[in-house]
């Protein structure tokens, strides 16, 4: 409930550990090449096309993207000592604007002192003097942790520093990172890990961003298709929560159509001699020339066409 100087409830978060974790060699050279290949083909700025019509991945592209993101999630789960699910991932380039200080799962609302809201122009001074900062729910607050894994080396760009701040309103970061390819930083999404990325002055910076959630946390329906985007996000490729459900389902359906099970057409494998033979296929067994009255699979395919 409300606490301290602020009469309003702070935003809800699901992280239990607030320490940053370094992800060493979480992606190898093959993984990095795969991420660059996908970015080169599908890079998008959410306008061409708009994200509701985002480009389709080929099955092997989806598998590569998910596999690399899952490697990061597995490393995070081990370091934080808790089970984590992949929620969304982005292969993202950074613009000259960079990303201003923010927390992933909460957003700044206002500053309060003794139950009174501080005027906007006095917020920074008041916050540094001990006033309470009200942070409200951000839309993706069902997530708990995130990671940024470098897909380019620091010598390939100027600027692009990943910065962390101990509290809202802090003028200078207390920690900066410039990771080499395949290495990353994981952190929680609450106000204890306010972070920013400085603008890229020259060259090219590409990262794999990964977000996780706890196994028992449901994703809000309106967040399933959303592509994570902030000021400073450049051309990117998104693997949404909806994608993580869509592509395996599509692949399973394609496999079912390519290799139909007679049971899908109402046939009982245990009736009239239909059975599972040694090679795992459903065949007509029991008679050399088939079974009298047995259905003709050609007819089945004709009916299905």
C-alpha cells in the first residue's frame, strides 16, 4: 500500500533479486553470425511494415532466434537461481539518440513530500533531498529480468555505453559497460536498475535484448504482439510472445498435413486390421491384399483436398 511521503501505491514488480549479473561468453561466433543474418534480412523500424504486419520468419530463422535467446535465458536462470521463461527478444541497433534513463517495468510519475506533490520544476532537487519518487506500472510489468548481449565489439562504434543509476534523478551513472561480442549484462526491471544507453556517435552497435518472466506469470493478451520500442531504438527485429506460440504451432500443423495420421480422418487403427507396424507408420495389416472394405488413402486425400 502507500508508504512514506507518497499516498499512492508504488508500481508492482516481479523481480526478487536486484544485483546485475555479467553473462560471459553466452553467445558464440555462430550465434552472433545468425543474429546478424536475421537482422540484415528483417530489420524494421515499425513503420515499413507496421508491427501488426511484421515480417514472417522462415522456420530456420525462428529456430535460430529462439535458440540464441533461450541460451541467454538459461544463463540468467542459472545466475539468478530461479526458473525463467523467455518472454520477448529483440535484435536491436542503437541510434545517435540513445536511450534515456528508464526502468523496464515501472515508469516515473511524480515526486512527493509529506503527502504533497512536488512541483515539476522542483522534482529533481526534492528527490535528491529525500522526497519519495512515485513509480507506476509500465505496460510490460509482468516481466522480471532483462539482458543486453553485445553482437558488435566496442571498437566498432563510439558512444553506446550501457549505464546504470542507483536512483531516479541521479546525474551521473555509477556503472558503465562496453561489452565485447557474445557477452552481456542481466538486471531486474524495477527502479533499482534504472539504466540508459548513450547515443552512438559513429559506427554500428547491435545487441540482443532479452526479457523474461516467472513461469507462473500470465502475459496480458494486449502485450502478446507488442514490439518493445523506446526513443533511440534503431532498426530492429522482434521475437514477440505471440511469435513464440505461433511458429511452433505452425510447424506442428505443417508436419501433421505432410504426414497425416489415419486417426485424424476418423479411422480406428485397431479396427479392421489397421495397426502400427514396426516402422512406426499406420499400415493396413492382416491380409496380403488388404482388407475388404478398407478405406483407400487416395480417397482420403481427395476428400481432404
